[in-house]
C-alpha cells in the first residue's frame, strides 16, 4: 500500500488503527458523528459497529489525536466507555500516538560524521 491509497494528510508509515467502545450514543447521532470524524485532517477511515457499540478509526497521529476524536464523540452526546479495559487501551493508544509524533519530528544523524566546525582542511 502506498501513500496514494490514503486520504490527504495520512502517511502509511504513521497510520494507526484503533477500536474504542462508546456509551450513550443515540441512533440518530451515529452517522453525523462518523461524518464529522471523517472530516478531520489525518483520518483515513472511520466506522461504527452498532451491535457492539464500537468505533473503529484509522488515522495519522501526526495530524489528529484521540483528544480531537473524543471531542467530536462528546459533541454528539456519547462518551468513550469508562470500563477498565477501555481506559487501559486509551492510555496505551495515547502513548503510542505520542511516540509516532516524536519519531516523525526526529532528524536522523550519522555518528561517523564530523561535527560542524571540525571539518578537515585540504
């Protein structure tokens, strides 16, 4: 898969997929919530499984994070479920998302290169 297979703002190397249980989402809010989430920069895919009340999202954490997504969920009258497993998963997701953002900013360097100012003179 290449970056051309994804929405604008999503790089394959940064793509993460998440599943979150929601509570309190009314049936008439499902489609508008998913559409609003899909409009966020960095969202590649979003879907909602009605029977299990789970939100599935694929996104690039260098552009969007769980707090942005949670804000949209709350505007539509729902919450991310507060059960033990969901809290553990969201904590882990936030940790991994921060690592992806940090790695995207990292400027690689070569250990065998002379530092600036110590160039050999010919």
